[in-house]
């Protein structure tokens, strides 16, 4: 889930639907703190062709785009 005003993102793991009284979605926590200035729109798209969505900030007024490439997780 993304907060459009800040660009922060929470990850939710799909457990396959509600079963035995347990919810089908499990909150995994915040995965991006939000780096977008006012007036930017948060989008996700695979812009480098590696099969992983990247974090994009689009400025509707100027048409500029900022991208943060998803390299598959934080380094250990």
C-alpha cells in the first residue's frame, strides 16, 4: 500500500485468502520511507526489464521522472 502524499510504501504478503480465521494478507512493514516532493505521483513499473517493479516519481507539472531501480532487496 502506498501513501500518495509522501511516497511511502508498505508491503503486504498474499497468503492465499482468508482461512481458519486468519487473514489472507499479512503486513510485512514499511519498505520505502517516501522520498517524493509535493506534486509527484508514485508509480511502480519495470523500467529495466529484470522482472521486478521499480519505484518511480513522476512530476505532473514538469513531466520529469525520477526512478529508483529495484535490485532485489537490501544488501546484507
